[in-house]
DNA sequence: TTTTCTATGTAACATTTATCACGGTTTGTT
DNA sequence: AACAAACCGTGATAAATGTTACATAGAAAA
C-alpha cells in the first residue's frame, strides 16, 4: 500500500529529513497486522526492517526445546535491532516476533536499510539509536534474570502489561505469562495467588487486575 | 604514546582505509595494561572507546548489591558496544571492564568515534559490526541464564577460559568463577567437585584443568 | 442443557540453588 | 617456627523453582 506522505511528515517530520520521508513513502511498505500475528519465527529469513507506528510487537527468544523468554517490546516509532543485524548480515532470525495488539508498521526493504545509512544521516542516527535502545533492553533482561527472583520479575511484567495497555486490568492467561518468563504455568499460578493474598492483584479467568 | 603506523597497517590494513589508519596513529592512544587493571567501573564516565589489539578484557554487569555477572570478553580487534553507546549518548557506564591478562589497546577519543562514522565508511562498518557482535554476545548470555542450569553454564565458562588462555590448564579461584556466574563460592566448589568425580576436570589450588 | 474445552487451584514431591557454619590446607609473612 | 591470610571441602539446612497429578471452575459449543 502506498503511504501517505503527510502522515509520515507528522510522525517523523522532526526525525527524518524530507528526502528520506519521500523515499519512505515510495518504497516503504505500510501494513496493519492483527493481534497475535506472527511476524517472525526462528529460522525465518528477514528481508525487511519494521518501524512500528501504532500498537506493539513483542520479541521473544526461543531455545531448541520450545521454550520462550520475553526480550522486549517494540512500540511507537521503535524499530528492531535484530532485524537490522539480520538484514545487514543476511542471517536467519533467532527470535520470534508477535503483535501484542493490532499494529500498524512500515516495512523497509533490506536494500534500502543499507543504502540509506550512507545516504541520510538522520537514518544513520535512527539505526544507531535503535541499536542502543535494544542493547539497553537486553541488559535489563539480563539484570532481571540474573539478579531477581521470579516473583519480582512477575510483578515487573504485570506492570509493563499495565503500562502497555494503559489499563490496570488486562487480559492474559497464566500460561502466557509463564511462557514469557520461561517457566511453568503452575509456578505462575502459585505466585499470582501469593500476590492476591498480599492484595497486590485481583485474579479472574483470563484477566488480571493490578492493584 | 605515538602509535606505529606500520604496526597498524599490519593489524588493520584489510579493514580500515589508509587515511583512517593515519588518523588512528595520530589521535589514538596506545596503551598497555596489566592483568587485573580496571578500565571501567559503574558510574564512571567514558570518554574513549577501546580497540583491543592483544590480550582480553572481560565485561561484567553489576547490580546494586555488589554482585556481578559476566557478559562477554573483548579480544583481538574487538571493541566495546557499551562504550560506543555511552560515548554517543554521554552516559555513565553501567558495567565493569577488567583486563583478564596483559592487554594492549588503542583508545579512541569520543569525538573521533563520532566524526569518523561520517568520514570513513570502514569505520562505520566497524562500529556496526561491533554492535552486532555484542548484541549476539548478550543474547548468548540470556540463553545461558534463562535456559541452562548452573553446571552447564559452569562447564561452558571453563571452556571459554581454556579457549582464551589457549591452555586447558588455567589459574582461577572458585570465588572468581562464582562472581562471574553471579552465585556463591560454595555452589561452585560443589559443582566443580561433581565435575571432578565425573572426570571432566582436575582441581588444585588456584588452578583448574579441563579434561 | 449437556458436553467439551480451556483455564485455574493446589497438594505432594523432586530438584536446584542459596546460606550458614565449620574445619582443613596451602601459601606467604613475620 | 609461628602466625595470618587466602583458598577449598563439606555437611546441614533453607528457600526457590520445577514437576506430577488431579480436582474444579468457567466459557463455549453442541
């Protein structure tokens, strides 16, 4: 789909130079995906870099036994360092990317990603900024996993969900939470019950309220 | 200290263009540091980016209770993405960098790091490659910590030490290993004893042999 | 309504990791 | 030699997490 230039100017006018905006409008691929849509699976080849306009994408790491661990979310104006890496190296994906909600994004083909780095300094800055943000995200994951216990990590995750949805009640199953924290459903159920007894959450089917 | 241009040409001739080599020789700061030398502590400001010529630097993440966790090693021709991030953002260090052995490096002042990105495409590629490598390193840490138990992580760490030192016998205390894996000395001692019983290592004071 | 499926609760038990409390050994120092 | 300091071994115990097994509850489908 052709992208509306004015829309891009509103969104990116203060980041990208106008020439770049034009090219983005021409060669970028505007798309809307539904919640749960899988953008990428381990082993898939990546031929484009997404820039998220609205909504959010969650990025998960997989092991070879089918387990997962949440790495980070991509939100407004974010892009993905992993896809950059993969694009520039022509390597396969080693992660999963899933839409957390209905999401609109621009997909930039790999050739342009590289070309623009030389051509537009604003794009170059954008790419560097992306790397830096994701780098910090990964360091945060490491901090969490290495230095904190599951209950703390769970609370933090719930808080993120709240911030994301903009609502302190949100829909999710224990199973899903368990996957994102790379543990089992039973463990999460137990911890949630603890939290409920402490008055920190209220639980119901498919739904959690953070108090 | 002034850097020998011919030396740089040997080391970097096939990566960097000759103009950049000249600038490196002029403005880069050549230095040799001893084993155990602390290049950086959390909270320190970073005003230069190191490029390691010989030896190795280990990069550790700290929490606010004095614990540590090994992130990765910087070796030959490697550079540090964190210092890049910090430099470009003028932020404080959130890691510790210590020389694992006697190490020689070139220290590039932050202004040049940025300037050269625009000026030399080989430097730009170098910076991108650095980000990508460190990104992968962090993903590996996450894989290890999230999906693997301590005994496996310990063996992997020992294997890395062997590869690093180029010798299957190397000097280290249980305490140091415990720090790098963010656990306690007792736990490591026990696991090492297990490994010894399985014939996978031989233990002596300050020394481990991987079999 | 009855059935079926999915999600949750929970006890019991196993395993892994952490902590505490020592005692012993090697190395270096006085 | 006597002492101190650093390093290692190990039992006992506790805490955290993982696993198994089954019960129940709620929602959806038939």
